[in-house]
């Protein structure tokens, strides 16, 4: 005959499966709790940082208004100085041009009339000296690196 034995633990594999699933649930729940706590912590930190940024922005706005007035007054002073400087430079340029024109007209007039006197002799001397220097520069030989002695005209 056939021996029919009854297995005392027929659902042993099923019990092991239930135990494994229960453990996985505990692990999943623990992981979700850690994630929720982490997101809550990060949310609190971001909120604190946001409030701190708002405080700093308010301070910067306060400094900007306080310093802005000073910068505007300094900018106004610099603008007025630059405008006055431009006018002064134009005036100086006009004065220099007028003096140069008057000197050249006086020189032409004295040269044309052949006038004598301290002013005429000074102008004539300057003109003669300039002409003599240009003539001497055209006639003198070029100085070379090998020449140790100065030209003869400088030795006189």
C-alpha cells in the first residue's frame, strides 16, 4: 500500500515569502520616512535662507538709497567740473590762437617795414639763428658711430 504521510509544514515556503515581504515593507517604510524627513529638513533650510536673503536685500536697498544720494551729488559735481573744464580749455585754446596770430602778424609787420629796436632785433636774431642752424644742418656730414671726435665746426 501507499504510505500517505502528511507534511507537517506544507506551507513553509509560503511562510518564508510572507516574512520576506513583511521585511521589505518595513525597509520601504523606513526609507520613505527618511526621505520625507530629508525633504522637510531641506524645506526648512530653504525657507530660512530665503528669509535671510530677504533681510539682506532690504539692507542693500537701504544702503543703495543712502549711498545713492551721495553718488548722485558726486556725479553732479563731476559733471559741473567737466563742463567748466571744457569751457576753460576752449577759452585757453582761443587765447593761445589769438596770441600766436598776433605774434605772427607783428613779426610779418616788423619784417616788412624793416623796423629796428629791441623787439625787432630779437625777432631778427631768432630768425637768423634758425636760418643759420638749418643751413649748418644741411651742410654738415652725418655723424657715424665710428667717429670719436666732434666735427670741426664745434671745436671753434
